[in-house]
C-alpha cells in the first residue's frame, strides 16, 4: 500500500516536471556565463594583500629563527597564494564573455546575499580580518623583540 503511494507520488512529480519543461522557451535552457565578479575596488585588494604581507613578515620576524618555523611560514604563504590565485584565475575564466558591471564605487555600495550594503560597511567587513591579522602579527613581533 505504501509502495503504491510512493510510486504515484513519483509519477505525479515527474509529470509536473515534464509539464514545466514544456513551458520553458528553448533559449532559456542554453548555457550562460555568470555575470557577477568580485566587484571590489582595487584599493580593497591592495589593502588586503598588504595586510597579509605585513602579517607574514611580522611572523617571520617573530618566529623565523628556526628551520621548522620558516617551513611553517612558507607553507602558510603558499596556502595564501593558492587561495588568492585560485580566486583570480576563476575570476578571469570567460571574463571577456561576461557582461561588464558598473564599478562598485559608481554604485556606492555592494549587493550582498542579505541586501544592499554601502561601500564603507562592505569594505569594513571585508578588511577587518586581514587588518587585524596584520596587527596581531606586529604585536607578536614586538613582544618577541622586547622579550
């Protein structure tokens, strides 16, 4: 009895899907490229890269006295390069075929999953962690130098 109900449900769902697919125009099923990019101004990317460079340099000053610490820093830097490099490569895939979006500065903000956010608020949320990592690294290096 339960199996019959499940089979009937499956058939009903399949027929609904087929009916919906018949209503969809042909060109809508064609593959399309993602039209969005990271939409961040260059100044945000430069600030982020400088923050991570300061973080790794400060950690090197604080802990770069042994081979194990240097190895750990090199591995961490490689992960950071892979993280940002993968994002840059994926952003450039089919970039010529995507529609160009207006720069974020011209829009005065950034569209997020939860709604529109002003440029200052978006930049603050994006750059908080990298800047605080740089501050942490510098504090760690200062403590190491003083002690």
